[in-house]
């Protein structure tokens, strides 16, 4: 027969698991709308890009020669590259903050279950030691395991609170499970040619090559042989940079598609794993209710559920960030705004 206290602990353990079951997810748009209102970094990124665009237009209007116009374009493209990089970093920071908090929450719940088990072991050990059924060394070892579990719980609580504080500073939101964004429906359909054509590094390299060619064409006929040779070297350097940028763009295309495909496959595996662990937990709960397994055994099964959900969340985060990287490379803002 299970004691009333044991049944209470069982219900608590069930609450831990039920609290982690999937809930209605928010959208990326909702998450980033809140984050951009709370965090002014994104507004600064947009402002810097708008200023760069105005400077490009002004430079093109005031250009006296073609070289001036291309220089203005290059300055803008460099600013655009910085903008895309900063926005993607902002995106990853927000996504990391939310998912890391969720994982810390699950870890805290898992550690709580481990502590429940350690308490049960210690209580059982106290009785057995008093009756001379276990040695002093075994008794001390169980006590050390309990003390360790207590410290682990304190650490997990601190880690969770720190994650919540950081998430609040990044998004302006208080942590709750509804903040976990839905998985976006996505199918990459860009051709290699379109990918290469939109590669920002290649565009920078191509403009640099134009600048060097125009600079060479503008050399005076009496330019010294040294200055002319230096300029020829710059032309070669620019040519090589274009070739390298084009090759890198082709490799990044294959790499990005492969990453998205692998992350999508792993995400499905983690979903199946989580569903299996949930099923095993329900069976363990049934057996516990029938008195055929111990509280510790049931709690271990619950911990497996929490671990599986942590793995699932990590897979979700990686997939969402892989999609964002793809959209950023195509010149799209991945914030869902």
C-alpha cells in the first residue's frame, strides 16, 4: 500500500510533467514585435540602414564621374551587409533567450524530481540504518547524494532565474510557455543561381572590382610605373576576391540547404522520441497507481520525458535559426514582421 505522503509526491511529479506538455504556441511575429518594442537595437539597425540609403542616393546625385557613383553604391552595400548580420544576430539572441529559458525550466523540474527521489532514499536509509540494516558508510553515501541533490536544485533555480532575467532584458516579456514560437511552415525553393546573385559578399566584391577597374581607367597617361603596377595588383586582388566570393556562395548554398534538411529530420526524430517517452510515462503512472513500481521508478520515467522535451526544444530552436539564416541570405528580414 502506498502512503498518503507517497501519493502526494506522485501527484506532484505528475504536475511537473503535465506542466511541460505542449501548449498553444505564439508566433514569431508576436515574439519579435514585443522584442523590438522593448529593445532599441533593432530600431537603430533600421535607422542606420535608412541613413546609408540616403547617403547612397545623395552620392549618386552628386557624383561627377562613374567612380563616385559606384563608390556610393559600395558604401551602401557594405551597410546593408552589416544590417543583415546585425538583424540575424538579434534574431538568434531573442530565440536563444526564449528557448534557453524553457530548457532551464525543464531542467529545474527534472532536478526537482531527482531531489524527490533523493529524499525518499534518505528517508528509507534513516530507517534501515537505525535498525542496523545498512552500514555507516552506505548511510553516509546516501546522505551525500541527498546533499548533492539539494545543491543541484539550488543551482537549477538560480540558472532558471538568471535565464528569466536575461530573457526579460532581451524581449521585455515575463517567461511563460506561450512564448515558445510555432515552427514556421517552410520549404526552401531558391535556385543556386538566385542564391549566388543575392549573395551580399559577392556583391561587395563585384563592386570593389568595378571600383578598381574605374580607378585604373582614370590613371593619367604619365602615371609612374610604380603606381600603375600597384593598381594592377589591386585589380588582380579584386578579381580573386570575386572568384572566391562566388565559390563561397555556392558552398554556402549547399551547406545551408543541407543544414535545414538535417535539422528538419532531427526535429521529427525528437518529436517521435518525446511522444514515446510520454507514452512510457503514462504506463509508468498506471503501474505506480497499481502499486507495482516505486515512486523513484516513476519519477525516473518522468525525468526521461523532461529530457526528451529539452532535446525537442533544442531541435526546434536549431531549425528556426537555420530557416532564419536562409531568409537572411536571401535578403529577407527573418523576424516575421
